[in-house]
C-alpha cells in the first residue's frame, strides 16, 4: 500500500471523529468544513512524522484537537464554540427518555474551557485513560485527576441549575 492509500484509509476510518471534533469547536457549517479541511491538511503534512508509538486513531484525535484549539485561538472572531447540537454525540438511546438530561449535560460541557471540553468529549467517546493521555499529552494519573475535577464541576453546575 502506498503512503497515499494508507492515509486515505486512515481518514475514512476516522472521518466521524474528525467531524465530531470540528463540530464541537465551530459555529457554522462553513466554519466546520474549513476546520475539517485544515485538520486533514495538517494530518497530511505531518503524516511522515507519525512514529507508530500510539495507534493511528489516537494520533489523528490528537492532531484534530490540537488543530481545532489552535484555529480557535487564532481566529476567535470567526470560529466560536457553540452549544452541543442534538445528535452531535450519539451517547444515549433516544428512546430512553433521558434526552433532557443529555441536553443539560451538553449545555454545561459547552461552558468548560477548551482543554476540559476535549478531555470530557474523549471520555464520553469511550476512550480509555491511557488513550486520552496520549491524545492530549498529559500523564494517565493527570487524566484521572482532571476527569474527576471536570465531573465534579459539572455536578456542581447542574445542581445549581436544578
């Protein structure tokens, strides 16, 4: 398989993750598409530097998060965070009657800082502590500590609202 074929295969396998990350950090479809394009461009530029110390999907998540945060910081007037759209993350059974609880959680996740938001989204995507640590570049124990603090922060915010 050529480098190009491997890259395209990796993109197809992780397309959903790239779009979800872009959707979290943008406001409009146009901005989302621009960010996805920038993520793919940066993935291609740095593809040769992928050293296979982690899974390819982990590396793609890391690049996508870093590019999203960098773009957001560069162009705050253009890219803005937005409240979660229903169905952005398929985290629950829509027939379970818990839609309101998920919307409340999404609202409070949106209020987290960019780094916290990235960590909790990876956690909600069922990534393990080791993979989250690898993606965001912190230790596994730090992931546990930060997730604990984020969960506590979310609990307190939700309690205030109820």
